[in-house]
């Protein structure tokens, strides 16, 4: 009996957990999906790992070279005045030219900053892709609902046509026409329902998970932003900033090439172990020898330093031109996206007006047919026109929302 009670308690907990999970999925909003994508997306994780790896370059390149310890054990002992030299130890530490380590560190840190801006751009791009995929699913769901409602309208038209036929005021062909349209509508709905699966799969892959996609939020179109100066609006775009950091890194590498063309200075000590002489007792007999040492490298082969400097300069010029091209491309995309947004807003306004007029006309056509004045073809044609306007409005809302998301992506300011 006790074990049975435990079983019931366990089953209750399991059911409650399942209800909680389903409730959480049902409550997921677009903001929740964006947060999940930012945490789970593998491409974004890979980009951040590259940034963290780039950060590890600085302590590597800004460190002194390892000191060198040389130990000499002589086969035949060298006789000195103070005794026989038994072993010799040489410790040397090389120091790069003044400012070389700082130049290396600056170049590495600037390249890491470029990686971070690339990560921010990818994060921003992922947000745009998630919003776009969400808009596609929203539009599909709305169109399916519109077409399902249209089935009810067609059913009412069928009843109307059948009633007119039974009363002798209409032809049976009108009923058949409604049946044909209804079959076509059912097929369209089935095809649209099947389209949900690939769109949901694409959406879940962006979030790197497998779960039911719930479309809870409606699409809200924001007004087009007023852009006065493209240079100011685009200068803090992560793509542009990444290129600027790369350019600064190459400038630091150009300075580094000059520094590395200077001599390296070595400081060290030479220590020799001397054994006592037994055949005589000279001054400092058996005293070990200690000798400070200074060494200087001779960078006489200048081609590699000159080539390194020229390479950094050419890469800097390349990045400068690439940055100009990116700014031009971004400006073009902003212009086109602003047009898409304004077009979508105007079309939505147009479709609202046309739907209002079409619904009024549709009522008149139905009334005319009921009174044996109008034809049934006019009723069906107007219904198709209304259905087309409704789907076109949904498409315009989707395009306007995607245009909003794209503008947010293009005009994203990573300095904020």
C-alpha cells in the first residue's frame, strides 16, 4: 500500500512537470526565442570561442623569450692559474628592443577586439534571422486561419445557392461551383499545413533545439527611422568596427616590424667551477669564476623586416578599401530596406481601404443574388478578391516586420 502511494505521488509529480514544461513552451514569446538562440546557437558559440582564443594571443606574444642555460662539462680539464676548470654554466636572457613587446601586445589586442566585433555582428545577424523565420511562421499561421474562415463562408454560400435552387430561383451549377472552390481551399490548407514543418525545423535549428514553436506575438511594424547622416549612423556598425580594429592591428604590426629590425640585447652570467691546485698555492686558489655577460644580436639581414613592414602596410590599405566598400554596401542595403518598409506600410493602408470597400460590395452582391437580381459568379469572384486582399495584407505585414528587423541589424550600434 505504501509503495502504491509513492507510485501515485511520483506519477503526479511527473504529470505536473510535463504540464509545467508545456506551459513554459506555450508562454514563449519572440523575446524568449531570441534569448534562447543567443545562448544555444552553435555558430555564435564558435565565434565567441574564436574571440576568447584571440585574447590568449596577447600574453603569448608580449612575453620575454625563455632564458638560455648552457652547461659545459669538459672532457679534458682546462688548467688555469687558480686551478683546474671542472664545469662551466652560462645563463643568458635576451630582451627585445624597447617597445617591441608593447607593439606585439597592441597588435594582438586589436585583432581580438576585431574578433569581438565579428561576434557582435554574428549575434545581431542571428537576431535578424530568428525574427525573419518567426515572421514567416506567423504569416503562414495567419493565412491558414484566413483560409479556414473562408471555408465557413463558402459553406454559407453553398447553403444560399442550394436554397435558391430549391426555391427555383437558381441553378444547381452554383452549388457545384462552391464545391469546386471548397475542394481547392481544402487542398491549399493541407499544403500550407505541411509547410509548417520545414519552417519550424529551420526556426528550431537557429535556436539549436527541438521543441514545438508557438506563435504568440503578433507582428508590429515600427515607423521608418529618420536618417540624416549615413556616415554617423553606420560608423558603429560591428562590421565596420571590426575592419577598423583590423586596420589598427596592421598599423601596430607595421611598428612592430620596425622594432623587430632593431638589435636584441642579452644579459647573462658565466659561472665556472675551479678546483684547487695541489702543486702550488697561488692567490685565489680554487676560487670559482663569475663573469657578467652582455650580447647584442646583429639584424643585418634586412629583407625580412622590410617585407614584414610592407606586408602590414599593404594589408592596412586593403582593409581601408574593404571598409569603404562595406560602408557603401551597407548604405545601399539601408536605402533598399527603408523602401521595403515604406512600401509595406503603404500597401497595408491600401489593403485596409480595399477590404472595407470590398466587404461592402460583397454584401450588396449577396443581397442582389438573394433577391434574384445579381449572379452567383459575382458573389464568388468578390469573395476571392477579399481572400486575396487578406493574404496580401498578411504578406505586407510580414515584409514590413522583416524590413524593421533588417534595419535594426544594419543600423546596430555596438558602442551602446
